[in-house]
């Protein structure tokens, strides 16, 4: 990402804010795998590629083989939230029933399911949701409101990085008005930035600093989290991908900065 920013003439300042932590002791994932192999689910919703791969890895580590689990996935309706879980399923040769369209949020997941209501009504269906880092209560509640019997399958979670130095430096730079463009590629980055800023006693200064720079969000889920923390995004790219985010921020940053700082 820093390389792409440099190619557009920007000066990247990297501030890692996340560390992926696999759930080594993951009884929910193993219980899900056992139940899936017994044919106890009607639908599995896979939200991320990393989570899908981690789920298979956990099963393989505990059971000694992934074959029975992958075979059970192949016998079950699978909904993938976006292209990354689709790619993992293709790698494991698991057929896909349905894909949520861009921008691949939980709302598109529901919309895709609603479009299949005649073929596959959710009322009474047993639905497993592979979660990624944090639970999505809105998605779970919406599925239950449609009559589904929902099982959460947490697979991995996000922690703060071991070295908080770069993120703390970014907090100070934003608070001091030294940043022109802030790019966010996931909602968890927003949560962790706010958490570290709060621990430094600089949460208000960071929010003020972001009001005077360009705040670019990869997509609606990240933008929602920003608004929850009192941060208003200035732009989302036309496609929720890193290259589009950087390019469109480069194209629009000058005008946005002029407007915000005048």
C-alpha cells in the first residue's frame, strides 16, 4: 500500500494497528465442524477468506485431517460475502451456492438471501455464520428476525500490535494536524486507533485532527464504524479495493483539503 501511495507522489506513513490472533482453543469451531459433518446445518455464511482458511486449519489441526470437513462443506449451501472466501472455496474445490455483491457488507448478504426467498426461505433454517474478529450483531439479529436458527462460529480475532510505537506516533501526528490524508481499510483499524488515542488522552484531539484532513474509507462497513466513533469519512472508492482507494484519494484529496481547510 505504501508503494502505491508513493507512485501517486504521496509520502506514506505506516501505522500498523492490528495483529491477527488465531483462536488456538476454539471449541465453537470444532463443535461446528462436528455438527456440519452430521448434516445439521442448512446454510453456512463465510464472511472472510482469512477466516475461512483459518477455520479449515483449526479443524485440520484438531482432527488430524480436513477431508471430512471440506466434504461436509461441499454438501451444504455456502454463501460467501465476497471474492476472498470465494477464492478459498475454489482452492478447496467446494461449490458455492451464493455470493453477496459489492460492496460486500452484511446488508448485501441479507439482500442476496432475500432474493432467494422463494427457493430457500430462512424460517426454521439452521444457519452458521463464520465470524471475523468481532461479532456482527446486526447480521445475526437480521437473520434471526427472518426465522433462522443462527450459530456463531468465531475463528480468529484482532489484537493491537505488539509494538504500539508507530500507531501512537500516528495518533500524535493526526492530533497535531500533520497528516493530510488518512486511509482506513477495515473497521477494526478505526476501533484500535480510537482505543489507543483514548489511552493517550488524545481522543478529542484526534477527532479534531481528522476533521482537517481527508478521511478515506475502503467501504460502508468501515464508514459505519467511523461514524460510531464520531469520525465522518470524506470518500469511499468506487470499488472496495486498496488500489482504488489510494488512486481515488489521490485524485480527490486536493479539492477535499481545500474545502475542509478554508
